[in-house]
C-alpha cells in the first residue's frame, strides 16, 4: 500500500495501473479487449465478455435544433463511462436531427436523460420507448 505512483515493468493481479495508448476515439476499444505486446503477442484472450444488447429503444432530440452537435458531444462523453449506451444519428420531420438510442431498460433510459440534464445542461425531447423483438411461427404445412 503506497500513496504515490510507482513505476513498474509489469502489472499483476491486484495491482492498479494505467496505460498510455495512441487511441483517438473511445469507440475503438470495448470492455473485454485484451492488451498485448506488439513484438510478442499473446494467444490467450479473456473469455466471457459479450457485446451489449440493448432492449429498449427511444429517440433523443435536442429541444433547440442548433444544439445537435452539443448533444452528440454529451452522448459521447456519457458513453465513455457507460459502455451499455448505444446510439446512432437519426432525423425526424417533426423533431429534426437527433439520435436513436438503445438502453438496457426503462431505468437506464431515465438515468441517461437525467444525466444529460444535470451534467451537460441539455434539455432533450425523448420519443416513446419501444422494444424490438422477433416472432417465429410454427406453421404446419399439410400435403394432400
């Protein structure tokens, strides 16, 4: 237990450290990626991490259409510490430019809305949430 930073060549189990990379956008890396040495790459990867599967979808639009870029920046900053937030640009004839967002559930959606308002002073319009699903039928064909 030390209260100051100590330079080490290797981080092992129980150590807390940092890594300096040339990554320009957080979208380039996702939770569960394995970091390895370029000269001596590993073949062992950490198993068990899956891509996020959003369950609830809603559109988020800025109240003032001129705040679209500010909303984009705010969403990207939220995504840095909430990897489960998924969004893509969308436009509506009535609401203008905004984002189609995927959430883990209704509570997650409400938290994102609240964080946009509190942390970024963004007043947004949220469309009615919906859930996408696939239906399979077992239609029986009878041959006469």
